[in-house]
């Protein structure tokens, strides 16, 4: 049996995907297997990959589909060497649709959120195996170094920002009927609680008598604009709600809020390697979810793993699964009294030192990184054995 597993990484904001991939691979404590993390930008990439190929690769994987399109002489690497590859997707397919429809037999799409899998099935229609994947959260070793009551950072939000009006200004170049659809969609969605944006956008298209079934590229571009705007608008609302508190905001692009003044401290973006330590010295970790109702941003789970209190916008999943956790504080980001809610939490004198075990148990039971790895093993086996059916495929 092949004994090597390869994770491919590349450029992304603050190295978050590369760092998380390495952390996941470090959890694979199976002696017969060897884990490799290779950077596609490394000038010695090919030199490092060749001996691993010769030794045998059980499967490869890449966060955000990085590496799925790896080619050798215009032939898919994974097909050429008959190696299963799992693309691990957290972002919606319309953000980068080509990563969800790779012309290769051995590439599998794995999704964290049901909305992504559904959109790919209904609109991108990739001729590939697709499956749901559990989010794996690696334990945070520093979580017990500083008791919650003595942690130096009261409230922290980690996210790069952008002024929603900057995004809106880009729509001036769109055809007038599609611009109206985008504008009406975001106006509706920014009044709604966190969830899937696609039904609202499609309903708006239908209301204007626009059918884009034949131009899925336009549909994806339009949804990408709507998605970016709603997420930027939501994140801005969260930062506006804490700007008059002594909160720490880590991330570039917040000039549109910082220039308004307030007590919040704005810091540059952090490399992902520093996040575990930051979480472990934080009392309240603030989160803004992506546009999903079927799951959570991994920052919520990392906050639980670091024994933080987590304050996040609610969605359907959090309402159903997190309400029993004392260390979780769900907010409705569209509420007019959002700033008052944050102020109440900030001023609360309650000591949370002894209430974190249920949240830790939740993460350990549902998001153990070995569950994520086990699912990838299953998919790789499915693909490997599926080659026996090659003669029956049209």
C-alpha cells in the first residue's frame, strides 16, 4: 500500500490555509504513513514531489482546491499517476467555480457547508464525486496557560475588512438590469439574519424576468459580488458595535471604521501561526459567520478549543446546536441594539473559569481532526476502488 499523504498549499491571505493544513497533518499519528505538506510556490516543488511519487502516494488534498488542477505536460497529475485528490472547500463555489469543476477522474470535491455542495450540484454540475466533510479543529495547547479570568484581552475580533461602499461602487459597470438585481438582493439580505444568499438572489432574478441558466459565469460573478458585499456589511456592523469598547480588531482594511474614532484598537493582520496564542489570551472572541445556515465559521470552534467565550452572529445551525453552551453568546447582527448587547457582555463581571468543558466536549466530539482525516481516507478508498468501474462509464 502507498504510504504517503500529500497536502498541497499555496498563496492565501495570512497563510491561514497553509498553517491549518500543516496542523491537520501533524495529527495523523499513523506510523505506517508519512505526511508531506508541499508549497506549489516552492522553486524545488517538483524536486521534492518526485521521490514521493516513486515511493507511492495514497492520496493528496488541498484546502480551497489548491492543487486540484496540477498538470504535467497538459495532463492532470492525479489522473496520470492514478492518485485520488480531495479538494476541501469552505468558500462557496461561485467564488472560484473552476476549482469545483476540474476535468479529472481522480479529483473529489469535499464541502464543509451544505449550501456549497447544493450549489455545485445544481449549477456547476461537476462530473466528479462530491461529499460533505466534517471541520477538524486541532487542540489548542496554550488554552490552559492563562485562566480565563486573568486573560489580558477582553474582546477580540480577527478579520480583514473592506468598506461595503467600495464594493457597491464596482457595480456601476454592470448592465443596468443585473445591477438592479444585485442592489435589491443586498438590500434584502442586509436586513435578514445570517444564511444562504442564493435563494434571495435567484428570486430577485426571477422577479426581473432574467434567466441566467445559459450563462452560469454571469450568475457566479453576480453571486460573488452579493456574497462579498453581505459579508463585508455584516463584519462592519460587528466592528461598529464594538468600536466604543476597548476591543482589539486584528486585520487590514478597517479604515472606514477606525477613522470614526472610538476606544477600539486596530491592529494589522496577523499571520495564522499567531492565532492560537492570541485566542488563548482572549476572554471574548467575536466572530462573523459566512453566508451559511448549515454550519459555523471555524473561528467559533477555535474559540471553544481555546476556552474563550465566543460571541457570534446566529444562524440556523447555531440556534439548533449551541444554545446549551454557557460560553457561547449568539447575537442577531441586524438588531438595532447590537452595540448595547456587546457593551453588556463587555461589562459583565461574571467569572467563566469553570464553564468551558461543555464547549470543549462539543468540539472534541464533533470536530476531532481525526474525523476529518478518516473521511478523506474513505473518499480516497472510494476513488481508488472506483477505478474498477472504468469500463462501465460513458
